[in-house]
C-alpha cells in the first residue's frame, strides 16, 4: 500500500505534519510563557519580601506614639454593659464625615477607657491636648481596637465594648486587672498620610 502513495503526496503530508508540530510547539511555548508572566504578578494576599519591607517601613512611620495639639473633649458618659461581655460590640455615638478607616491606616485618636464592670476609668486622653498615633488592623494594639476601629469615619466617635480575650486577657496591664472586659470611647481625629 505504501507504494501507492506518490512522492508529492508524501511531501505534502510531511509538510502538514511539520506545520502541525510547529504550531503545537509554538502554542505550548506561548501558554508556558503566559503562566510564567502571570505567576510574576503580585497576588494581593501574598506579601513578597519587597512588600514586607514596604509594610515594615510604613509601620515604622506609624509607630505607636502620642502627639499634642489635639482638642480636649468632654468626658463621655460612663457605660456599663449588662450581662456578660462575650463578643466585641461597637456603637457609633457620633458618625464621622471623613474618610473610612481601613486596616493599615495610620490614625490619630482620642480615647477614654473604663472597666466594663465598674465604669472606673483606667486611662484616657480626652481631657488633655494629646492624641494617640497608631496603625489600625496590623496587631500593634489590642484586637478589640484593631477590629473595632476599622470602618469608622474620621471625625466619628465610637464606643467599643471589648471582652477580655480581645483586650489584655489573663495578664491584665497596669490598672487593668486580669480577665477584665473594657469599654473605650474612641474618636478618630485624623488619618495620617
């Protein structure tokens, strides 16, 4: 049967096979190159070493600190939650009109902190010209602040009722006893750029 195929037909079939092979190889190379290019793009969830360095530099610019020149505020009404505090609860006392706070933002805040059970003040900067500089949502403050401040608007005031596991837990801190649930009234005065 092979003898029935003419040399011209054989050359044509070989040419078609060669074109098919080259096309398949070129397509494969193109697909592999596209995959390599796509893998080089940054995944917003995956932080590369460069991103980590940038993030660390941003954190250094927003290290927890205090600033002066903030307006004093009246002492907020004491709030004592009823029942057990089992989850973070937020209440906007005064909605802000500025930018919405998101994780990673560097903010200046005024705060008034009390023990949830007694309403006793343990710390505050409402009555001074001080403000607290901090970066939200990155673990530089207690989880109750990280979670509770995100979503506020600049100029707003929010009450945070924080269970002890999102505050200082079993170790407590200074005037805050172990396993204490806390209440903070927080006013965000500025997002630092």
